[in-house]
C-alpha cells in the first residue's frame, strides 16, 4: 500500500506503478536492514553490559589465594615441561633405532 505522498505523486502522474512497487520493496528492505542493525547494536550493548557487570563482581585475590594460584601454575609448567622432555627423549631414541 502506498503512503499519502506516494499516492498523490501517483495520481499526478509523477510516479509510475512499477516505481511505486520498487519503493515499497525498498522500504521493506530498509526496515529489515534497520531491524538487523538494531539487533547488532543491542548485542554489542549487551556484551559491554555483561562485561561491566563482571568487572564489578570481580575482587582482588587474597594473599592465600594468590600463593595457591602461583603454586598450581608453577606445578602445571613443570608438569608440561616434563612431558615435553619425556616425549622428545622417547622419540629421539625411537628414531635412532
């Protein structure tokens, strides 16, 4: 359906029927693009809102928690290094024969 301005232009012969249909289709496409843009903006806003909420909830670790975290991290590094050395030695001996 044409809006009043388009109807007036059509009645005055300034707007051809196929142009009116194209205008209507273009409006529908613009509405779809606007909807997609609105969804994109809402998702970005939601992301930053959730990030802000996370930062407000985070607290600095206590000394006990920090020491425990350091110990676990060091243990993981030593374990992964030991695994790497073991695999390297195993495949080195395997390939030499």
